């Protein structure tokens, strides 16, 4: 009955019973209460499982650990992405070591080095801190989501196509002026830049009056909110009496705009038509549930896991790494009361 | 110049350069461009760091891994808690293996067993799935936050004191009827039960008409929202014309209530006075930023880390585990426009 590699000491420590109780369990089971017998039997299962698992890892070096690097978790989108990755455990069995480097390159570099020294088998990177060139050289498979990805595999939303959908919807409803709100200084090598291009292309093609309004990189929600309220003022002053179509680069921003317009008793969707981007919970939880371009987070995460697991298995087989692969997921238009 | 344990092969693989380039770097440095010399020097630092770190772990068995078990991440509170834990890396150097077991006991048990087989040094548990008795027997130090904690160390908000603050504020402003919204079937061994007790005690002491309204455990936001809207209807029908003080067990619920009352053009804080619990971002981002009892998440997380690190160090020294310790953090009243 005693399992290999598990000692009376191990079982006593795990169950909190004395070594003599454990000894009696094996020699005179009837002298131990049924409840305690059950606890000891459970402990044996667990300890046996653990020693097998550890032996397997030590033998093969397959830790089944994946490092997950995320930026500012206070944005709904990343929380949702993280939840889906954690949920993939039941399908793939990989465990996630999660890190929020708060945009500090040195901290992120040190962290990755630590992860690799612990034989993490792959990395999923959503943070923008390190270049894909540096990440490609880190020695384990890497898959990026929605970030610069020249030298590494990636899965991205088709941001351009999402922006076209949003802009066509607003333009088709007869807006006098089209406005896009986004962060300033978006680099063209990140996928989200497609949101600006899609907006601008549709407006120019249709010859509609349009403007891109930008805010600085936000440090936190309060900072973001005060900048967006400034943009709402600008829009009010600059385009009085016109029907305004507003496409924001995130649902967090659309929510701030809608709250403020609602407080000012503005007519939505009469004078203001608004659509966000992400499909995050706030789009359904807002004072007016609003239209949005929903990223299919389940597909983004599912495809990223497939890509990474495939690369990890290639690495386990000792085969040379494959060329970086770039997958694209179509977003979906959710048409609600604000458009 | 070449560092111990690092081969030309390692450096070539890490940098993506050929072995001859690496060889030239050491024999004829001037034949390598300054940029590539810098990349190779960086790789040497990294690889040296990694081999040292791994040697240290193998020698001492100190993985500096902590397992973090959270429930449904879609609630703001847990996202915020996670962010703070991840942020403690710079102070403590511990890495977090995060798991969302989705309330499935078998999955959570299997996961903990895996973590322990990988020599995780401690666990932080926020999920309610497994009993503290079972967790206490898992063989590594455990600290709980806001959950049943009889057999393990814990850090909790003083929920009772928070509920007293909220109820005193509402009662003191002259409400005709006091209402508390909470989940049904809250067990008295979980800390959050103090929110109901604090509310009831203050109302009874002051002899104010009061009622606790409950909803079933929520599966997701939509399910929660539809239940809360039902409760809002009940309140409207049952207490017309009265000044109503509503204390909700979370900010997520207060937000749903306020959105609905705002849509119905109800007078806040004339007819309805509302205060939430948690101090999560939604309390500041809502259509009317609302009053709340803020949990001091930085202190909850800071104290939990101190407790756990202390226990980990005790375990490293081979000393017997200490008795479970239970710390309490005072919440703070944030008084905004809804009260």
C-alpha cells in the first residue's frame, strides 16, 4: 500500500498526524478512524502525484511553465486576456507566471532572465517595453499579442478592418463630422496603429470632414479622464450644432466620453454617435451600453496558445525554431444604442 | 573575458550571431561592429546571470515562486489585488504563478499539487474553493485574503467596521428606510459576513426600519445585473416616497443600482442615498462617482507578503511552522456625491 518515494515523515507532515498514526494506518488500519483513514489516503494520492510529477520534470526538463508579460492591468482588456490564459490550464496544463513590469525595461529584462533560468518553456508578451528583436534572442519561444512583432510570432486583431467597420457605421448614418480619439505618438509598427489608418482612409475616401484628437500616454485612470474631458470640451466648442460621429481607440475612453455627454444632457445618438473599441465589459455596463468593435479575446488567446505550444513542442524535440508566424483575428461589430 | 559555464554555442543561440562571430568577439574584438559587441556583451551578462541563478536555486531549493489562487477575475477588486502582488516583485523578488480555478475544487487541488511538486515556496489564496483545513495540510506556508481562514494565516479588511461606517453615514443623514444588498447564503466563517452584521447592528441599535435584500451567486456580469435590477424594482415598489439609504456589498452592485436609478431620473442623493464597498475604480468612473468603503488593497497585499515571506524564511531555516496569524486592515470611508 505504501507508495514509492513517499516516507512516513512526508505523510505525517502533510496530514499533521503523528508518525505513529501513519504507522498504525499501514499496520493496523482499524485502529485509525475512518475519517483519518480518508485523510491519509488522500495525502498518499497527492504525495505520490507530486513525486511523480517532479521526477518527470527533472527527467525531461519540461516545466510546463509559461511566462506572461502584461502592461497596466487596470485596463479591462488585459484583465480579460489574463483570465482566458489562466482558463487554458484545463486544456493545455501549462501554468502561468505573470508579470506586470509597469513599463520598466530593466525590471522586465531581469524578470525574463529569471524566468528563463527557471526553465520556463515559453513567453506570451503583451507589454510594449522590450523590442521584438531583444525578445527573439531570449532563447525560448515567444508569442506576442497586439504589440510590435517584427522578429517574433504574434496574434493580433485586424485593427484596420475594425476601424473601417466603425467608421463606415458612423459615416453611413449621416454624421457631419467624424472624430477619432487615440493616444498621441502611436508608432506605425504596432498593430493598434491600424485603428487610425482605417478611420482616416474611410473618411478621405468618402470626403467627410474628420479629425484625429490625441491625448498623452496615461499614467492612471484619473490622468486619462482629465485629458479626455479636455477633448470633449474641444469637440463641443469646435463643432456646435453638427452631428458628430466619435470613434474611440478603447472602450475605457468611450465610457468617459459617454458619461460626460450624458451628464451634460446631450442627445445620444441624435447629436453624438459613439463607438468604442475592445468589446470589454464596460461597454455593456455603462450608463448607456455602447457600440464597440469587439476583439475576440477567446480566439486571440486560443491562437496564441496553439502557436506557442507548437513552438514549445518543436523545441522539446530539439528541432530548429520555425520562422515567426503572424496570425490575424477579425474583430466583430457590436451595434448598440449609441450609434 | 569569457564567463564560467557559458559556451560559444549558448552565446550564438542567444544573440542569433554565428559561432565565428562570437569567436572573433573574443579574439579580434575590433572586427565586430560596436553595436554587435554591445549585443554580445549584454548576452554574456544575461547568460552569466541565468547560470548563477539556476545554480543557486538548485543548491538551496529556493525557487522564490509563490502560487496565487484567485476567483473570477472579472471583478475589479481581484484585478487590483493581482496588480499589487505582481508589483511587489521589485521589493521582494518573488514571482507569481497565478491560477483562476473558476470555483472547481478538483482543478484547484490538482493545480496546488503541481505547484508544490515544482517547489513553490508559498501560497496566497483568495479563492473560496478549498477549506482552510485542506490548505493548511498542503505542506507550504499559506496566507489567505478575505476568505475562510480558521487553520491558516490571513489578512482581512475589517468588514464589520466598514459596514458600521457606511450604515452610520446613511442613518445619520436621516434616511427613512435602510437597505443592504448582498449575496444570499453568506457563511458566517467568511470575513465579508461582517458587512451584513455591521449593517444590522447599527440599524437595530438606532431602531431604523431596515431590510437585507439578497441575490444568488452570480455566474457573470449579465446574471448579476439582471438580479440587481429585480432588487431595484422591489425597492421602488415597496418603499415609494421614502428616503432610501442603500449600502451594497460591492462597488459593482452600487454601479448597477446607480445606473438604473439615473436612467429612471431618480433623485440622488435626495430620494436615494447609496454607498458601495471596495473602493474599486468603478466607484470613481461611474456616471455619478459614488461613496464607498475602500479596502486598502496596498496594505492588504503588503501585510500578506510580509506574513508569507516571514513564514517562507522560517521554512527555509528548517524551523517548525508558526501558529496561524490573523491581521486586520481598517477600511476607509470615501464620501462622494451619492450620500
